[in-house]
C-alpha cells in the first residue's frame, strides 16, 4: 500500500513482489475493511485540505510571507521542530 520513497532498493523490492492469488493469502475481512476505511478518510481529508487551500489563496490578505511568519513564531527565519511543534 505504501512504497518506501527514499530507499530505491526497498522501493524496487516492494514494487516487484509477486502478487498473491490464493484465498489463503488474503487479508482478513476486518483488515481489508479497516484499510478501505482508512483510505476513504485519507482521500476525504485531502479533498477538504484542497478546498481550504483554495479559500486561503483567494483571500486578499493572504501572502506566503504572512503564512511563513505565522508559523515561524520564534523569528528564526527558518522552520525547525521548535517553531512547528
């Protein structure tokens, strides 16, 4: 479901695994249902996030600098774990 993106060897191994075709290797129904629910919530969250992004971009008082300054509460000029947390 999720491929490792920063290790090309792991990504290659994961994407070239043989597909399981027998019922004995299927996930339990509860696991499949949980994965489907998770993916549905994930897609829904991304759709909502895109709507919020578009609303923000079209506000007259929105600028990237203002957004950055709002997050950079320590006034370091960079984003670190201290001003994101």
